[in-house]
């Protein structure tokens, strides 16, 4: 829930780092699982600030559920990979339609 996410985020630490180009950016402080979660939340915050949050999606395949960045022009991507998850989903749908039409 949103409350659980807020509670988890409240205990995370971040610090500012400066890239080789001289650009300051937030990075997780420390190491371990807490730093990993902080890194994910910083990525989400950066995406929200950049307006790309809506392009971060979860693969629609029940047996995958990987996160991916939707690069489609219409922002309608469903699968992390058309070569893998998308092909399996389309093949499954085709077999179901073919079986129903018999």
C-alpha cells in the first residue's frame, strides 16, 4: 500500500554525488538491501520529475512480471520483450481463437 511504501522510504538514506560532468545527483547512502531499495525509489523519483514515470511498466506476462521502459510511440507496450513474452502471448491467443472457431 501507499502507507507501507511511505514508511519504507522514510527510513532510507540518500546523499548527493557529483558525476564526471559536474552534475549533482542523489545516490543511495550505505549498502545492502536498504541501499538497493533507495536506488529503486530514486529511479522512480527521477522518472516522475522527468515526466517518464508513465513509461515505466510491468510486463503483462503472468510468468514474467519484469519491469520495462515502454519506448513505443503510443505508450501502449504490454511486454518486456516482443521476442519472448509478446510472442508467447500472441501465440497463446491465436491457439485459443483457433480452438474456439472449430
